[in-house]
C-alpha cells in the first residue's frame, strides 16, 4: 500500500474511533443528561470589575481554558500525534500555512470537516455532540500554542 493510502486508512479509522467520543446516554427515566463541565458558562465579573481590558482578558482566559479541556477530551487523540496529517499544537511549521488563512477558515474547517493535501479533519473531530463554540475554543487553544 502507498503511504498516502495508509494515511487515509489511518485517518478514517481515527474518525470512526472518535465518532463515539463525547456521547452521553440519557439517565433512567428519560431525564436529559446534565451539561458536561466544559459547557458551564463562567459567571460574569461583578459590576466593580476594574477595567474593560481586564474583563476581556478574563474572557480570553476562560475561552483558552475551555479549549484546553475540549482538546484534552477529544482533539488530542489525533492532534498530539499528528494522526492523518493533524497539525500538532506547538509545531510552527504545521500551523503557519493554516493560520495564514485566518481563524474564521480554521474554525469552519474544524466544525464542518475538511480534506486537504496533508490529510483530513472530520467534522467536529468526529464528536457531533460538541457545540460550535467548543470546537472554536479548541482550535483557538491549539493555535495559541
């Protein structure tokens, strides 16, 4: 088999493996599952917050923390090892060309899925239960590295 075919097979296997990640079963009695910890929205800062800049910095920190959590639960399975051409966090060569397209494009590809020359990205990392905001946070977290 060619290297490209092996990469495609590995990427497809990873996609199928990730498809079950993050799914929650409803508890007995049909009650809806509790929101995952990553879906908890931070409490707004009190009205006495010192400056708007500090509030923006706090929101950015909360966004990166959410991204770190989502990355650890779903994205790291492929991105930590570069499976299927996934760019590794902190690898400048892997991220430079992608970052040049802008964060909006990166977010779109991660949410909707994408197949390019280096590999493929399954929609929402194969975890359809993730919200668009969680996916965006994870992409922003990886790009920040």
